[in-house]
C-alpha cells in the first residue's frame, strides 16, 4: 500500500523510529533514516537495503532548520517528493523544576517540539504539490497526563498534540492527514536510561521501577512494544485511515483512558 512512497522517519537509528522505518520499508516504500547519530542511521539503512528494501541514511539535527532543510533536499533528490513524514526524534531528562537546567529545557523543547515544526514545515510543500500526504507525530501518554520531574518532556509532548491539531485543520484541503501517536512506556534505550534516573529519584532499586513507577497507573501492567507502535503508524499511513486526522491515539495499556 506504500509502494514507491517517499517516507522520512526522524530518530530512526534506534528504538521506536527504527522499528517504524523497518515496517514501512517492508511495504516497498523508499525510506529516509534521519538521525543525529549518523553511524546508527547508516547501519539501519544498510540493514534495510540488505533485505531488498530501499533506504538511505541522512544525518540530521531536527532542531536546526538548515540541517532539516538539507535532509529534506537530499531525500527529494534521491527518492522524489515527500509523501509521508514520521516525526519521532526525542530525548529525555529528569529533574525537579527548581533544579532543571535551562539548557536541558531548551534542548528537549527544541528537539521534540521545534523539530516537529521544522520537519513538517520543510515537507508540507511537497505534499501539497501531490495533493496527498500523511504526517505522523510521536507524542506520548505524557502528552495527555503529567508525571513529576519531566516538565520539559511533558510540555513538549503536549505541544506536539496541539500542533498536530492545527496541522489537521490547515492541511485537510490537500488530502493531508496529521495524527499523533501517544505511547505509554516502551522498552527502548530512552526508557532504560529513565529507569536508572527514576530509581535514584524515588530511592528504590531499578528492579522496582517498572511496577512501582512506570506501570503504577496502567491497568494492563504491560510495556508497549515498538512493533505495536509501528503497526499503528502503518495503519495511519495507509488508505484505511484517510478520514482519521487531528487525533491523539493512545497506545498505553489504559493509562490515560482517552
């Protein structure tokens, strides 16, 4: 269903983005693996190409407009106009508000919220020309509900949902949909690092963190898999989701109930 579509996935060198890019590549799409870690991006692109897929790696700092514009330009030169954008790049930092370093606040907001804006801004003109497009933003359960010590992350993820709704309003006449996926905790390198930090914050062992902190308010008591997220992204990118736009779709084991 995505054959020959040009797809950009940011933060696709590892974790959620890597799995999404792999699933999309299996649909015979042309996938751009955009990541700040060029080594990881190239390794993933090589893996896809070795499996008869079509992928290219581009080093990109999504918080930098020139870097984003260069990435999109290279993607178009190699694969053609952008059809699908998955804004996934993200990072985390945990601290009490009064101790939260300004540089960390700026970094998280720049990568996750400004980065989503910059990548969308650069790709939308191509989608308008084609009169078709799909934009999928990876928000979070924390885009709907807060947790302590994550002020920048929660602010950025809430912002992504709001920005997605504006995109849905503005772009509908060109058959461009925009949706957010809001996962609960996913066992990725990002969450593994959080487990260490949260153990220190709560003064408990790392083994106690999943049950006592991460999944405390989640009825199913299960971590979300990257495969589940990739399959939801595939659905949103496909023809069956043509009337789904402006939504923040939870996949969090019942944590947020909305």
